[in-house]
C-alpha cells in the first residue's frame, strides 16, 4: 500500500524499492479481513470494485452462549451490527489476501516498471554514522541467496510480528505472551449450523470458536474460516522470563504449536458447536495454522531511533519506521 501511494505521488523506481520475501502473491491463508476504513482508502484509489463485488460482506455479528436448556447446549443470545460506528462501508469484508495483493500490485505497475522485487529478504540493518549523512540507513538484503547492500534515507519495516528490521535495531516488544493457542482453518464447511454465513462468536461448555464467512471460490462454493481455541493440554510457557515476550525462546513456541494438528482443531470445533454438526467437505481444507496469542507493542520506537541517529543534526524525523500490527507471537 505504501509503495503504491508513494509511486502515485511521483516517486520513481530510482527512489523507491519494495521487497517481499515471498516468491509470489500469497496462495492461501493468513489475513483475510478488510476494515471499513481500508475499503474507503481502496475506493479513493479506484481499486475497490473487485473487493466490493466479490468479497463476503459481514453486516452482523451473532453471539452464541451456553443454554439453560440441556437439549440445546448452546443458543443464539444476540445479534448486533458488525460495524457500530457510522461508516461509508457499514460492513467488514473478507477476501483472500493474495487477491488483495494482486489488485494493489496491478495498480502499482501503472506507475512503476519494476513493481515488487520478490524472493528478497532483509539480512541486516545498520545506522552508518560515518557514512553519507543524507543516506544514513545501511541495508543488506539477499535475493535468491545473493546479498547486496544499499543506502537509503528511509526504511519502512512492514515485516510483521517477527520483524527483522525491529530486531536489527535492537528494539524489544513490551507486553505479555498469553498461554492460549488457537487454531485457524479455511475450509468449505458441511454443517447444519444456522449462522454459518454470519460472523459468530461461540462460547460453549466445550470451548470457544469464532466463525468468519469467506468469499465464494472457483468451485462456486463458499469458504468459511474457523478460529478455534485448542484444549489446555499444551503446556503453557513459563511466566518467569524477566524480559517479557522476547524472553520466551522462539523454539519453545514453535514446539508448542507443532503439537497442534488439523484433526485436533476440527474435533475441537465440532465439539464446541454441538448439538450442530460441523466438518469440512472432503478435500476442501484450503489452509490451516496454529498460533499463540500475545499482547505486545513497541513503546519507545521513535525516541530510540533518534538516539541511534545522534550526530545527524540535519535529520529532524526518524528514518526507520515499523508498521503493521504486532499482535501475534
């Protein structure tokens, strides 16, 4: 998005470089939701038509809770608007992330001959206090394993919760790593649950599930995304780590998540939605993953960046920026 905007504002390929570690647009999974304000931005850029026409529009949010009737187990207790505040688009939209990437990249190529440089990742970032003051950021990147170093005035790290840019700058996340593992599945569902095409929060004696309706796919069927809290049989991480989130070893977190299986996620979802049935259509699981919840943020990014740039008196603004939510650990 930033590269598209800067290209529209006149920055040429000689002044702007956007890299992506992936070899192509995303094929499945990951982010699928678009907020009303983002839709407004897409509309203002003239690239919202496909999303408006083909995304799933979530207008309502239904809540299901345990029922006092043992035969029901769970029951719908309320339905509220999905978007409460007045908005030009009074709904959230869900559509495959790869399609959003393709829409933006197609528009980017109207202004940039190069577009996105793929198969490229950042290896190291330094502030070169002895180099050219106008281009103080030294970035080492690797494309297909071949490294090169470039200088830049500004670097924007939009590389997620495990940002290499943030790590290279020595910035730590502040917050807590929660002992909840959730599974997420995109699938074509076979179910008699009445609200399968409505955003739902389900709290049952067997656990919690969130249902996110997705767009229609090439087969003519509709995808459904499930977020499922897995049972507490995965041992929590120690809360004695003195350095918060980053005190927990990444390998430990990976080992916890590796114990989660697709079969286990689907069973837990089916148990939580009883007495209704829920299962994927045969060979119709598009993507699944497991992740650990965390609540973290970077509180002193700007001040630390300024301290890192002592001696560059002509630089009044930070030259390294980190964007995107850092909520998943």
